[in-house]
C-alpha cells in the first residue's frame, strides 16, 4: 500500500475528484464564496512579508507562492497563460500586482470558469474552459505559462509538457510547481528533462509548503467548514488534504518526505 492510499486516496481517486468532486464543490459554494485559492500556502524563512492590500490579506500564504513564481518568471508586460487556474485568486492578484499585457486562466471545470468570470473582472484578464493536454491556443501564443499544483492529476503528463512548449514563444518561460510520491520522482524528473524545454532552476520546497499549511490552516478549515458543509464527508476530507489543512494527508506526507514538492523555472529555446 503506497502513501497516497494510506492517506486516503490514490492517483485514480484524485483524478476522479478533480473531474467530479471539484466542480461539485464549486457549485455548492456558489458565486459569492471567498475560497479564491485552491492550492497551498507558502512561507519562506525568513518570512516574505509582502505588503498586501487589506482585501488580499486573508489569502496571504497562497498569494506568497504565486508572487514568488511571478517574480521568477518576470511576467510584467507579458502574455501569460495559467493552466488549471482554479478559482482565479492567483490570476487576479498577479494581474493587479504585476500588470502583464494579458492573462488567460484556463480550467477544465466549467463551474470554476463561470465563477472566475463573475468574481474577477479586470482589464486584460480572461478565463476559458479547456484541457491542459489539448490547449485551445495557437502555437507560440504566450510568453509565460504558469502551472501550480495541478499536473499530478493529469492522465498524460508528457503530453501536457508538449502542449506547454507548443504554446510558448521562443525564449518563453514555464514556471511550474507540483508534488509527487518519492517513488514517482525519477519518472517525473525524466519527463521534465526529456521535454522540449530546458530547466533554468529547480528546488525542493517541502519546508516552505509545510510552513504555509501551518500558517494558513485555521482560515482554510474555516472556509471548508462554512462553504462546503453540505458536501459528503469523504469529499470534505479530501478537500482538507488537497487544500492544505495542517494535519491532513498531504501535510503529514510532506513533513515525512514521503511526498516531494518541487518548483521549476524552464524555458523554450
């Protein structure tokens, strides 16, 4: 029995959750929900201490992850695509803060795309429904592609990488973060090494994610309790694992190095 099964789910179950449970969660929460970030918190040491608007302060720890990725990719005045944009909180923050030329958020969840269009109305920001493994864009459409904690649920990761390379312009950057079981790391890194992009930098960020879970856990649990209380109990448990609640399955596995969380900056020649 592997770690994903011991903590209550396996890759197949997670893909089913992404396809069915996540859209259900979005519909249950409704258009006025304040869960704008579905991914984890992130806290460096020493703390990042970003100056945030009061409206952004409740989401400080997920914002810090997006902020650090955007700085690394240098998205100002660029055409940016975020694949698997979730509820659009990261897209909204990055557009307001870094002023890219355009920002497109793509997600497979139609309820999530509708939520984003209603919740985040900003010049230059657009949301579209689409598949990460069949991106609905012309070749060389973007300067930057962002993908945060989503690719582990894609059935064909190498195909996703080939699609990213296809839509990037020459010299474009792919900023990417995700997690894998330790037993999957060799295949994961081989796929990244063999794709049509080269790696500029990468590092393991388990400690930063664990600190983010700890800092953000109280608010995230309150959000889950408030907005998702009508979901079946097994979906509530999975939401806690995926959303970064302290003591959840992902949290424990990251603490024990049974999962490896990594971030990459890559470029297309």
